[in-house]
C-alpha cells in the first residue's frame, strides 16, 4: 500500500472544483473558498477525488509547540496487519532482541499518534511518522534506533 504523506501543504494544482447536488449532510468547501485552502495542511489522509470539508484542513503547524514527530521504519512483523491512518492512536512497544529473553513484566512503551504513513520503495518497510510529546521524543528515537520495537494499534475511537 503506497500511501501519500499526510499533512501536505495544499497547492492550487492539488485542487479542482466540481458541481455537487445540494445535500444537508454534506458541507463541502465552496468553489469560491478554494483559494483559502491553498497553503493549508490536510488533517487526515485525503483520497484523490474526495470532497473537502472545513474539517479537512488546518493552518496549525505539525508538530505544534510541545510536540515532536519521530519516524519509525517497520517490517511486516513489527507493524499491525491493518492499514494505519493519520490520527490513529498507537503504542511503540520495546521488544527483546531476537536472541534475547522474553521480557518479564510489562514491556516499556510510548504512546503516539500517527501523522503519516508510506512504504519505502527501496526496503519495502512501512515508514510511520509519529506525533509524541517533546519530552518523550529523544527516548522514543533511541528505542526505535535499536530496531527492537513493535507498533500496536489502539482504539480508533476519535
């Protein structure tokens, strides 16, 4: 699954206008407001051809103050089988080395939110960008660098 990065800055070439039938359940961005979307960031993965709503984009920077983005490249054995999406809540769990003992007690972990997901074309690994508190970023990056981590997908309740 080759996914585009989430939170890209919208360019006018990324956008087009279409005519839609009126439906009270839909609140798409009006064509007259299209330029207000340019330069904004998507708040979730937006499939090509999808209608934009006011909740589809933001001017907020990612990461915001007090937050950091940490990347992790995962093999199939380290990632959930389900496709990950922006906004998913996950845990990065420290796992033992291949020749190490099973962990005793509860393994160490960090909570995070998925920002973006893509497949590295060269390695085939799934690269996940994770939003974490600034204070946790260095510890998480060090844990990831060992290669002994697994990603756990938690509830998708928003």
